[in-house]
C-alpha cells in the first residue's frame, strides 16, 4: 500500500522563525492623479526603506498597488500595475532583490465610493510596500533555516505494509507491525515518521554533516535519517528481527560501498561520527559480508573508571549568563506624515486653523513619546552592557579557579589519589591501544583477503544492467542516521588552512572543505590565532572550500575552488548573502 503523505513543512523558501528575530515593515507610497511616476518625496521614502531592507539578514517583499475609483476597471488595473512596476524598479536600482517579490495589482477594488472626496482619493492612489524581514541570531539559526526544508514528515498505519517515497528519490519499505516503543510495547495508533534525505554535498552542509569515521576519510554515496514517534510523542524503534528495505538513487554505483550508522559524539553529543556495519550496499550483485572492524579505544572511558568528573552544570560558583535581551533602538517617526484627521461632524465644522493646531499637537506628542522611548532605551542599554561586562569578568575569574581544580579532560585534580588513578587510566588505555593496533592489522589483512575474493566474484559475474547501476539497495535495522560510504584509500595528505581575508579570523563560522568528485566533505575546526585548519587533506584533489558566518544579524558566504597542494593557505573572501543565495550556492555544488 502506498503511503499518503502529510507534508507539514513548506517549500525551500520557508524559514525557521523560531531561530530568528523577525520584523515587519509597511510603507505607503502615494501618486498623483492618473500617474505612475514617483514623486521626490516617494523616492526619498523608498531610498530610506531600501537601506533598512539591506540591513536585514533576509526578507520577503510584497507590493499592493491601488487606485481611486475614477476611471474604468481596466484602466485602473493597468495603472495599478504601472505603479507597482515603478516602485519595484526604484527598489531594484537601490540594490534590493525583487525577482521573488509578490505583486498584487488591486486597482480600485478597495477604494469604495471616493468620487467626491479628494482626501480619500489621494489615500487610494498608493502602493503599499510590505516587508517581512529576518535577522540571524547566529550561525546556528542560519543552519537551522538551511536544514529545516530537508525534513519530510509522513503518517503511517502501523498495521499495514507501507512504502515511503522521499522527495529526493529514496524509497523505503516498512512492513506491518515493525515498530515498538523502547520498552517493547506494541504500537496501535498512527506512527509519525520523519525522513531526511541527504544525497548531495550541499544538503550535507545544510545539516552540518561530514564524511569521517574514527578519523578516517569516507567517500559518501548519500546520507539519510529516519525516526519514528507514536501519536502521543513517544520515540519508537524497530522490533527485533525487523528491518526497513531501502533503495537510494545514485549517479554511479560504487561496488565497495557499505552501510554506516551515525553515532553521536563530541561536546553535548552534538556531532556525528560514522560506524561501519560492514553490511554491503548492493545493486543486483551478491553481498560482501565481513565482521565488524575493531573499535578505537577512547581514553575518557578509562578515565571515568578511575577518576572523578567535574560537575560543571551543578557548580554554584559558575556565573549565570544574563537573560536580558539586547534593547532595540526605537525608530524616530516621520513627523511630516503625522496629521490629525477629523472624524464625524468635525469634518463639516472644524476649520483648517484648528486642524493644523491639532496636527501640531499630535506631532509634539509623538516627539515627546520618542524622547521618552530613547531615554528608556539608553537606560536599558547601559544596564545590558553592565550585566554582560560583569558576566565576562566573572567568567574569567571562574576559569582561573577551575583551571586549578580540573585537568584538560575535565577530571578533578584535587580528587583522592589523582596522580595514582590517572596513571592507572593511562596504563589501561595504553594496553587497549596495543590490542587495537594488533586487531587493526589483522582486520586489514582479513579485509584485503575478502575484497580480493569479492572482486574475483564480480569479474565472473560480468556487468549488471543499467537500471541497477542507478540505485543502492540495503536494509536498515535501526532508526536514526545512516550513511552509504567507503573508506578512502591511503594517499599522500597535507595541512590546509583558511583565514579571513583582510581581517582577524574569529571562531563562530562554519567552514567546510569538499572534494566533489569523491563526495567527501569535512568540517574545518578553528584554532586560536591560526584560523581554520584541517589536517590530512588528500594532495592533488580538486577541492572547494565554503564558509558561512553571521555578523550584525546578517549572513555572509565565502567559497573558493582549489587544487590541494602542500601547506595551502586560503583567504576567505566573505560576501553578504540572502538565504536564497546560499541555497543556490549549495544546490550548485
């Protein structure tokens, strides 16, 4: 039975609003009778608006063009279109991108009966410019917005066989009664499934993924993530003995690809490492089955057996980051556009002098309100800086205190018998590493033998049909991240560095190195005073470095194609980019 899709996310233009600050601006541009030409006042207003727009991280633009009720419907519709084009053209000349703008030529549809009312006619001769703007709060919110459209959502009937067809061409067969809760309970109600398909390097960058497994480079044939929850939000897993049949598209089938599963690691387990299952990913060819590779020992696990870990979260001395948000500077009103508009009988009996006086009073009231707001803004800004200065000062003092109590791995120095227990952990780790190296040598010999046997089989079988060359087939026996990979053969490597052009290189950017021909992607870590550095980069490969950062709530992108040579240092030339520009760059990789 084919699965009915419930797409809960929008298209590629949808934005992750929870991760961003948004602002909506509206401006009315007025025209003379039967004219679509911008007045000097209108041009000045649009020029100021364009400066505000270009200070945004991203924006969505809409024009709503109106006319008064005089003239025919056809004439007014055409006049509204000309007015909208005048506004759009002027914004474009000021550097505002308008090719994804929405335009509504409403003509006289909202004018009402204004034939005998010049004020209402003037009010109706306008174009409303509506801007929804977003400001990035950091590179994390930018990445959230890149990743959000890649997540697909479906609802399954757990009691029936179902086929999930992904937007990017993946097909996943789920047999009936495959899911259980983590405590083994059967699932009766609907199952909510999330699928993320990641077959291109651009998609991998959007999700912050890399192609390494225990420090070894991988050539990827594509990544994907499948998770499932019950109707009440409980996470689900596959029942013992059940698996999900998967078919993933590929331009070229690589015979020695195998299936890897994602394993969280790093600080707060926010990064993925890939663990080889040794289960081959196949076309119509026999599977190559091999025993699991030996796992590399981790010193921290031995340290935890003998030493006491420092409890950072529950330390009452740890400074707490201020919760106060940075104040937003109030915008000064345009007093020339503030008028007192009489209502009801006032329109008949109020003289112009009285109306001008009330207008002056209203403008003065706006000035006083703006002055009060500025005073509050300055007071809150001073308090904001005071709190953050104190927090930074307290954090520096706290770091000095902790450096005398905790070693570089996070274990208490002043714990009981620290040096003795650390020595025990080092000894246990060294013994484990000796065994790991012996097992690795044996495993590589075993792997080489199995590969030779497999290649002879392939030669005997001959070529396969064209259809099977365009798809990887495999079974998933666990939920979460999966990756189709093979280890990159040993080759000469070098160090590659990237620094910001014409300034100091600071932490906080996302910098990736890609080798497109091998579908390799690596995240470049930051080193103080040195920039972004990656070791063991294959020499002679055609590579591309792409970097993303956020400054002043705006996104910037830098990219450069190179041939990897010894000790290469690249200059990151950042250029401002809207979300759509960054997505276009990623899709072109």
